[in-house]
C-alpha cells in the first residue's frame, strides 16, 4: 500500500505510522500536492497543523486531488477538529477519517493501523452463522434505557456465553452510556467512510473497534452517537448483524423522527419503547405505537418505574416486552458515583434484578421457539 503523509518533520513520521508500512513524506502542502500527482497514493495521512488556510479551502482541494477511493486520514489540532468535521459533513466529502485531537502518538498509530486494515490482517473477524437480532431502544426520556443497557446485556451474556453481544450508544442528545463505560475512544463515527457501502462495512473487524466488557468477554460496547444518514444506518446494522448475535441500540429520544431514526425502526428486528408507568406516559405511548402500526411497524413496550403493587393498564392490543420496577434515586446515584453495575453488586436491588431475569427468560423462550 502506497501511503503519503504530510507532516513537517520527516524523521518523526515513523512514530505515528504502523511499523510494517513504508510511507512517502511531504514536508509542505505544496510538496504534498506534487507527490499526489506523481505517485497517486492508495491512502493519505494529513496533519492539519500543515495548513494555514481555513479548512473549507484546503480540505476539498486535497480531496479532489487524491484518487477517488483513497482514504484520507486527518490528524487535527484541537482548534481545527470541529471545523474540519463541519466542512466534511456540509460538503459531503467521502472517505475522510477524522481522528480525535486528544490522541497520543501511540493511539494515533493504533487508529491508523485499524483504519488501513493492518490489525485486521492478523486477527481477522468471525461472522455469525445466522444474522444477529437487532433491538432499537427508544423513549420519551428518563425511562431507564441507560440503566437497562448497563445491566441487562450482562445477564444475557452470562446466559449465552457462546453468543456475541454488542451495545451501541446512539443517544446523540444524552450519551450517558458512553460516559458510564468511558467509550470516548471507541467511536463508530471515526469509521464513517466504511458505511458508504455494505461490502466495506462487513470487512471491518468491529470487535476490535468496540470496547470489551470487563465483566463478560462476549459483550462489547461502542459510542455511536452521530448525525447518521439513513443509508449509513442500513449498512451499519447489516455489518453488525454479521458479526454479533445480539445488537442493542440505545437510540434515546424517539423525537424528532429523523430519517435515520425511521430507517432504524424499519430495519430493527424488535422496536422497544421504554415507558414510565404513569397514565400520561402510557397514553402517549399508545398513540405513538398506533401511528407506527399504521406504517407497518410493530413496537413493544418496556414499562419502567413501576412501584410495588401499582396497577397498570397498557392495553391488550399493545405487546408488552417486560416490566421493571422503580429504583430509588439514591440507589441509582450511588451506582453512578461508584461506576457500579447493579447486576454485579454483592447486594443488588432484588426486584429489579428479578425483572431483568424474567425478561431474559422470555427472550430464551422466544429464541428457542424461533430456532425450534
């Protein structure tokens, strides 16, 4: 692979690049343009500190000179990161991988290796015999999706140790799952060019991109909050179906109903609407589910924050996925403060854990019925 790097000190370039690569270095923007025309590289790595003109000037100019399918990896300064991202999105520039300005030399080298496929050559990836199941988790807010995603997948991973499970935090407005599991360095948005087509997306080893759970080796997490296009959602889900048996997507708020959210709802195997067990929330959920039913989409309800002995009426025409009881605010705050997973605690909240186990049991029955 011919890689062209634009960096001010040629002697330091090797500290940023994978050890097995041979690169050509340009020490000025003018030299970079000249070498692009001469050698037509397979990939390019740009350090934004090389350019004194605004990103909306140099970025499209560079992209237009590179071969059409050559990936462009950008290592930005802090001051440049946001504007480069904005320019790439607004001009719809394809094939651009924008790294984080917070990365160390070693982390930059690791990301470049991952993007260009050098890590995958040695590890490869394993696909499921059958496509995995995709769950879209949505709510009107404060209905317990994050708590569910922290705890339930661990129970499921224990029940199915031979299954690969992944949880994606797509809550753009409130990425609490990312904060809890510290997923800032495991962002799918970095690999956005991979989702241009399904063939590229499937080739990536997504397990190496995600963060492996410290509790279960078959459980993974990733930060996936971004302003995705609908076709990116399609290719992302198709790729993750091939490499994982269960895919849980924390979408968060079910409004506004963007093109990406609609694509997710139509693509997922099961759409779960998390609903607080008060009359107003239940009635709103009935209307929302009814509207989607008219569009040919089936949604199930996970009823949350139910007090012990509290009656509820969700309606016979609404599919109930499960019920989870209320957890006291003080109990949740203590768990968040100590970064503790409830299902792994020595004295977990019994009613909540029992409800998750009931959901896992029902999941097992459904899975067995489908496979049998």
